[in-house]
């Protein structure tokens, strides 16, 4: 068995939503390093182009496109851009999410418009983007869809946690529907990530972050790069037998029986 071949993504085409920065950019670089051609899809297309420039300067194959994941038309245009550029789609990373600009309300008094704003991106978005790539994935004999969850899905966490828990359910249901087409659908649920967006939602010096970390039996936090191994497992031949799973990468914070 050639271990390099197990994780090799040469010839594959990967679309990363919210890929212009943060975790999405780290994922995009990892996919490129594994040999995939990468489509950086983001609401901020200028930032996506800068990320593409950074990747291509290092020898990776990448292109940028605008996407509003809450729009079926925009998701379809994203898929069309990937197909025009690279003749198909093999991998979709549903990374785009509202995490830092959350409504300042509890669920009991949240205006419906604010509820819809978060749900449209965090839950509707992954569904629409999945629907947009299915025809191409099916034509190519299968594919991989990875949804971005959070440890916050499995504890009281307000609207963000609600959408991420719902995305866990969407992951399971899509895996059940699409497995027969050779399309595996899984999710990654990070714990406390050491990056800018993580610190915006939960500041580095917050007593609450410290209290949460005290509950974690293993490694309490890590940089986005610590999620790359799980991503490549789920995207590559090494993960052929993994479907319908949410993998927690959190030091043992969330343990589901």
C-alpha cells in the first residue's frame, strides 16, 4: 500500500466556500498541496482573488469566484465556474458561515429577520451548494462533501449552535441519499480554534474561554492547520469508507456515545 497515493488528490477539483481567508484559506492550501485544483468561492471576490494569487505564486492551481451561498442562482454560477475552469467538481467544502457577526439576541427574543440571516448562510447555504455540484459529481462517478460544523453544535450555543446542529442532521441525511452515487458526505466539528475569527467570537483572554478549556481532557485548542489531517482523510481515497460522520477535532471536548 502506497500511503502517499491514499491521500493524493491529483486530478481532483475542489470548491471551498468562504475560502478567501481564515480556515477556508488553510483548507484551500492543503487541498492544493495534495494535488487538487482549487476554486476559492467567497462573497468577497477581491479577497478570493488575493488568496488565489498567493496560491498560484506557490505553484498551486487555483481560481476565484464570487458566491452568495444563500442564493441558488449564485451557487449554480459557482459550480459553472468550476466546471468551465477544470471540467468538473470532485470535492465541495462547505466552509462559509456566519460566526462572528451573530445577532445580539437570545432565541426567545430574536427577530425573525435575524434568525433567517444566519440560517440562510449556515444551513441553507450548504444545501444549495451541495445541490449545485451534484450533477457534476455524479457524472464523474462520485465525490466528497465536507460540511463545517462546530463543537458548539452539541451544547447550548444560541443561533450559531442551532444552525450547526441542524447541519449535522443535514450531513447525515445527505450521506444517506447520496452514498449510492459514490458521494460521501461528512463533517468536521472543531473545538477552540486559535485564529482571528475564533478570538472574535470568544476572545483569547476571555474567562469563559478559560473555563471551557478546563473541561477539555486533551489538547485544549489549536490552529486551523490542526484540522487539515481530518480534511484530507475525508477528501481522499483514505476516507473511502467514511460516510455520514461528524468528526470532532477538539481534544475530547465533545464525546458522543
